[in-house]
């Protein structure tokens, strides 16, 4: 292998990128026009070249992601990570990913990937690239059963979903006011998601089931078809109303029967609204433990749960997103890990008081992303306090208060 060069995609690179992605085969066949449309949105693609030959490509979609209620960070999500067959198992993918992480610092503060369960080859790749587990989404399965009861199914066609954006936003925020970990549900979110290139890679949009009362949207279930499954891509009801959710699930089952599909699936994190409802209604939750199939490509065996893994590209900016205003902090904050060295989350000249913490890099990442309890980790000796008053530690605990993260398939696409 000759010298490899790295750079971001230029318009003239699109045909080579499309050819490589199609060779790797993620599902549907891509076209230059589809790729061009993707690049017109918030998107960055990092490439590895050997001379005039494209050896690898990692596309990233840029999104505004909630790490806690009201706290948003700019994030990049990798998808369709591709290495040419002639360059595999030579470390090129890891080198391209590491170069990409440095490149993406100018665009975002967090890089994330939705991947399959532990032991699966893609997960092992991200593990080698020092991505950390941030959230686990378990697949809930329910066989399609025929019920003689007549159920009215109000199915909104895919092309009409976007005009509901304001109602969808109100309903979603009412259902999940305390959750985070997902792209912020802004008015334009559904248009971007439903026009995503990922739909071309295997998911056929079916439409959206709704429940309304007095002309107000009470709940909805966004649906897509994949093989013999009807997938609930997003589910929300006002104030997490279980009765409305149950009504929607019944309608989903009847629609699946009408479409001659065999199974209904939804991914949810723990804890999350509706998980207990699903369990009471006979849904089967997937496990992290998977019996390794003979065929590595048997994706259904590996997709019993998804993992959101991530790496922070800029710790200072991530930390400042959750720290309160400068006026409310009268001490400096320093954190050390063996990988990052010393990092100042706040360093004001003339300030004498100091909180100085030591921990593993993974612990720091999860702390700044509201995925662990600071005081509990101090108690467990996973965080060492070299300096810091108890009141200051309580202040930081409140700034980085743990928050339940949520996942739906619509986040992926």
C-alpha cells in the first residue's frame, strides 16, 4: 500500500464515493444525484485516497443534539462507513476515522454512531477507535396477530407528514420533556429525516398513524417497512398518555396485518415511557447478549439492540454547554485523564478556588454528556478529587446532572 492521503469530499469526488458505497453494499443502490442531494444538507464526507484510487469514505451528517433538556451540542453522525475490499484489515478504516475526528473539530463537538450490539464487527471497529457506549436501545418485537375487531386506521401518507411538523413538535416535547440523547425536534427535523439518504438504503416509508381529539393531535406513530417487519420509527403521545399509545399500537398491528407483514418492532431505551406498556402487552424485549450466528452477515441476530457510541472532539466546548453562566461560578475547573492530559473547563485569571478531578477519559466523556452521576463515581473511587470543596462538587453535580437518553429509529435516518 502506497502513501494514503486524507481530505474532505469535493463535488468531483461524488461518482467515486457512490461507486465505493455501492460496492460495500448497504442496501439500495445509490446514485450521484442522491449523494449530491445529501451534500446540500449539513453534511461532511471524509475520504482516504491512494493516488487516484478512493480507498475509504466516511460520511457524517451534522445535527443539533440534546445532551440534556435545553442543552444542545453540534454533533456529527457517521453512516455508511466504507473501506475498499483491497484495503481492509490493514488499519486504514481506523486511520481514516482518527483523521476525520481531527477534521470534524471545526464542525462539531461530538461524533456519534448508531451501531449493532457488542461482538458484531462494526461495533468492534468503533471500540478500536475509542468510541464509548452512551446509550442502549433494545428492540421490542411483537408478532402480527389477526383481531376480528374493526379498527379505524387513519394513515397519513409519507408526502403529507411534513405539514404536521408543528403538531409533531408539540406532541413529542409533551411526551419526552425530560429525555435527551436525540436530534432536537425542531420544525425542520422531520423534513430532513424523511428525505434522508438512509431511506434509500432499505427502509420504505409507510406513513403515520394519528390519534386526534377536538382537532388536536393526541399521539402519532411513524412507520416504515423493512423486509417482513413494520417498524415504528417514532412514537409519541401528549403527556406520555398510555391509553392513546395503546390505541396506536392496536392500529399498528392491524395495519401490519393489512400489509401481510409478520412482525412489528420498535426500539426504546431504558427507562423510557411505554416500555412497561409494551411488556404488559406481550412484546418481547431483545437482549444485549447474543448467541453468535454462523453467518456474520445475519444482521437480525445482531440487531436485537442498538448502541449509540460516541467520541468528544472538544471537551471544553462540551463542558461549557452545561456549565451555568460565568457569573454563577466562582472557582476554576480542571480535569485530567491519561489520554487527554489536563483540561480546563473553566480557567479565569485571578480566581483562587479550584476543583481538580482525575478520571478515565470514558468517565469524563460520560460525565460531560450527562450519562453518569459525579458524586456516585467519586464515592466508587472512579473519580479522584485532588482539590475541591463539597459545595463546588455539588454545583458540578447539578450542572452535569444525569439525564435519560432516548432513541427512535427516526434518529438513525
